[in-house]
């Protein structure tokens, strides 16, 4: 196909795909089969691969994902993303109303009430009508840029048409996973015997931060918009006009909002939605009340954390009654035994609850729980539902008292209970399977050794086969041994071994975290590594020396000492050292490799093949250059990887800053 033919075919396909998507997603009807639709899309994707420069920034092919981002760009919000103050009852609501009246010096104003959607806030930036950046809330000042993932959300317009659009505008809203999608996903997981997802909110948030946008596309996230930033630029003067404008422009707006003249009308809205909200396709946990007029919003202003012109009202946590069928006991990585209530499935705030945590034996005693009891379960803002009480009136005559097991349900060892601690522990640290596999899972997690080529099932299988009894055994796994197991092929086996091999480069502080010493989380591990730059120094440190390190308290110091006092742990470290893992802190001051880049300023953007982004930045520094965050006329070069944002490219071109490919950069530093 010639280039000209490709141009017209791409235009034709784009038009057809957009037409059929609109029918399917917005008009609830279809004219072609899914198969035919997929064929059109596949043709478009193939043409775009053949002629990459013909891929439009708003091509419908982006809805299916494909971009893989190794690390998200942290970017500054143009307008800070604040949170809202909360109210829990009518009195607090009236107090808010009084503050607003006082602040404005008049009663001449109105409110808009909306539901408070329980998802993840996302800010969308449009340049000349084109979606160019999507940023998570982060700490409110800076967030992660997740543009590729946001583009897979069907309800997020890739382009906004309009005559009077400002050069740049920003809109905000809530990304959520529809309850139906969440339930289907969990059902699938249950069938596969995988761990269930806690709730739609965390799943949406985790999905939005996935590295592979193809998976994000398959997760069917959705979005409601509820805020237009700087509406003045669009000649919009009120929030209600803004949401109307958003809907007209093609954004999805939940049509559940209403203007309210006073607190009584707000309360009527709250009451109306208390039950009705459960028929919505997503979780909501309250309502948001906003002063409608922008000029009045400005007059009221902000506190350091939240606007004075808006507040949320939280509905009470919901509870349901159901029967306690059984209590099972889970053994964690540290050997602690957690009782879990297995319930007769019950619908609670839109999700089916089958299990609830009971924490420990004291909690069971406090609740005076018996098998067969009817219990109340509650779901607050928190993930795992709680058993909050027993309906004693319904206690059956034959109810059975709960007896906490005396022996470990996994390995049969007699449980112990340490004085002053609520939990029972299985002391069989070295032989109890879930403790072993739990430690391995902790060790390989992303923040630790980051071995993502093995999952929980494989770990359990290796453990059953006797190949994996501690984390050091990972480094003794052989190709022949793995490939001989059922379900392992050459390719998968190599992948596992490569993942393990790569972990040998993981820095000391993360290895330290991976060891799973009690109370040594990621930050503590970093502090310890700074204070004791080798594992030898750390293991030799006294309690006083440990406590002398910033942020290390007595409890941590004791735990570290205890860990190194165990000969098995010392042997484990020795084995890991021999396997080639890092046990020395990498020096901060970078050795100068050359001064090839002396005095030059670089901006790094996109994903690279040869380097991780941080490595590339380091390479710039070691060759005498400087990395800056944004492109200006003082920038000497932009190093562009895949996925460099179109706005950055345009800016570089406009300012005539040379754009280097990764290869050109490598040549420049002579590597
Ligand atoms: S307006 C200045 N409207 O609640 C804050 N927020 O605690 C403007 N949220 O981060 C936010 N539904 O993620 C607004 N209808 C709604 C909302 C809403 C949910 C979330 C949002 C925000 C958080 C504030």
C-alpha cells in the first residue's frame, strides 16, 4: 500500500470505528458484530504500525492500549488537587452553611449537591482540544502521569470539538470500576483460585497505575467528571453551567446533581439518595455540596487543605445481618493466626460479603461469638468488612462456642501466645508452609527484589516439591529441576530464572527490606542501610548504635538484634551473599565517567529500551551533564524514548531544542 492509500484508508477506518463505537457505547445498539468491529480495529492498528507517523493522537486504536510504561512521570498539578472537609450529621452541615453565609455576608447564593463517587480522582488536561495529560491526585501538588491508561477509558474523550476552546483546559473527575465489572473480575479470580480483590475503589486505583495499558483497557474503567478548572476562560460563571458544558462537550457526567437553595433542600437530597444510590453502577459514600457561583467560591477561598466553598457529607457505614457459618484460620508470613468469619453471603452496600476479619481470639471473646449466630457486618470506609456484633435474640439453642485452635491449622504445631500480644502464633517458623511461602512472597515483591516472573502458585508448588524452603533457595533453582515439574515449559522456566538473576542487581536497602525483619518496612530499611552501609556493619551494631540512627526506635532495634542473633538468619545472609546479592550501599557521589556532556542541560522523556529512565538520568550526570525537568529555551537536548508526550515534542520543536533518540544519546556518551 502506498502512503497516500494508507492515509485515506486510515481516515476511513477511523471514521467507521468511531461511528460503531458511538453506536455501541453511547446509543446501546450495534450494526456490526464484535468480530467485524475487531477486524476494523486490527486493520487500523496494523496500518499504524506500518506508518507510525500517520497514527493520530486521538486514534481509536488507543482505546485498546498497547503502550507499556516502565515508570510513571511525576508531574506538577497546574492547580493543586485538594480534598474536602467531611460532615457526618445535619448539625455539622448547618455549621458549614453558617460559615458560608458569614463568609459571603449574604444569604443570596445557591448550592449544587452531587453524589460522592468512591473511586480515584483524575485530572485531564486538553491542549487545543486534544487530551494530552491525565494525572492522578498524588500528594495534591504532584501526581503520576497516567495518560496512556486514561486513554483506554471509553468515556474519556480523546478530543473535544468546539470553536471557542481555550488553548489549554483541565477537567477533573472520578475514575471508577463499575460494580458489575468488579464482580465479574472477582468471580473469575475465585474460579481460578486467586486472591480476591478487596473493593472496586482499590481495584480502580491499582488498575490506573498498571504499567501495561492493554490490561488497563481490559479492565473497563469508567469516569464521571465533576469539575472544570478555571471555567472563567470558557466564560462559565457557575458550577452548574460547568457540568452542563462538560456533558455537552462529550464528557460523562452523572445526572444525579441538583441545585439546592438551602440546608433543608440539601437534607432532602441526602435522604432521597440514601437508598437510591445503591442502584447506581458504582459505589458512593456520601454527597458533595458546592457553592454554585464561581465568584462566590473565589470569595470564600481555601484553607490549606480544602475549599471553604464545598464540603462532603458521609453516609453512615452500612450494616447487614447474616449467619456465621464457620471460622477459618489464616496463617501469615510472621506466623500470626488470624480468624476469619465465613458468612452466609449477604449484600452489603452493593457488594456481596462472604468473609469478615475477626482479628484475634480477644475479638471473638469480646463479641461473645458462637457458630450459628446471626451477626451484624459493617462496611465503613475500610476494605474488609467487620463483624460488629451478635443478634443475641436470634441465637439458636444449639449454637456452638468457638474454640480457638490450640494447634496450627497448616502444620499442626502447637500455637503460642506471647504476653502482651493479642495474636496467637505458630512457632514453626522454618517448617510451616504459609510462613515460608509468605516470606518468599514478601521477598520477591516489587518494592523488594522485584521478581515478577514467579507468582504465589508457583512459590507454593516449589515449596511442596521441597525446592523452596527459604529465600536463598531461589538462587539454587535450576533449569532442569523446574522444567521437570508439571506445567513448566522451557520458555516459562527461562523467564523465572532470568527474573531471579536480575534480582542480584537490586540495591542493598531493598534486599534488606526483602529479608522481612519484623518492623523493618521500606523506609526503615533505607534508614538502616544509610546508617550501616554494609550488612556486616548492621549485624554487628549494638542496640544503642541502632537507636542512634534517625527514626530508628527501640522496638525496631530490638527486632533487628533478635533477627541477627538467629544463626539460621546469619547463614541465610551468607548464602544470599554467595549468590551475588547486593549487601553494600551504593555510593551516593557518582564517579565521573567522562565530561562529554559538560555544561549541557537535558530533558528526559518517554520509555527507553537500553536504559531505565533513572539509569539514563544517571548516565547524563556521570558524563557531566545536568537533568532538568521541563523544556525551556535553555535546554540543550531532549532525549526522547517511546511514548514521549506530543505536547513535549511540540514544545521542543517550537523552541528548536534538538531531540535525540536513545541511540544518538548512547553515541554521544561514547558507550
Ligand atoms: S469535588 C476541591 N465532587 O472526593 C475538591 N469530589 O475528598 C473538589 N469526589 O478528591 C472535589 N465525588 O476524588 C468532588 N462529586 C464530587 C466527588 C468528589 C467524589 C472525591 C474526589 C476528591 C475527594 C475529596
